[in-house]
C-alpha cells in the first residue's frame, strides 16, 4: 500500500458511516477493485478492505452527539 493510503481508506470508511451508508458500501467490494481486475494480491486487497472497514466501524460505534433538529413550524 502506498504511504498514507491506509489512513485515507480509514477516513473514507469513517465518512461513509457518518453519512449513514451501509457497511456494504465498502468500495473494495466492487468488482473493479477486486484482485482479478486490479492484479494485486489477495493479501494487499485484504489490507485495503480492512482499513476501510476499521474506519467505518470506529465511526459507526461512536454515539451520536450534537445532532441539530430543525424546529417544526
């Protein structure tokens, strides 16, 4: 993995969770990011997949705070 890529994938996973996206939105699950099409090893793909997942799960496990609710009119 390139320097900084692990942190970037974690950040992307956290942002997906914060937006309320499903766990299955991990981009590593798309066919175009799978080893048969990218040519990378299964181990390298797994590291990327796990980095995104860790960011997602870390964000998803945080309690929701500071939620702004628009007052009804």
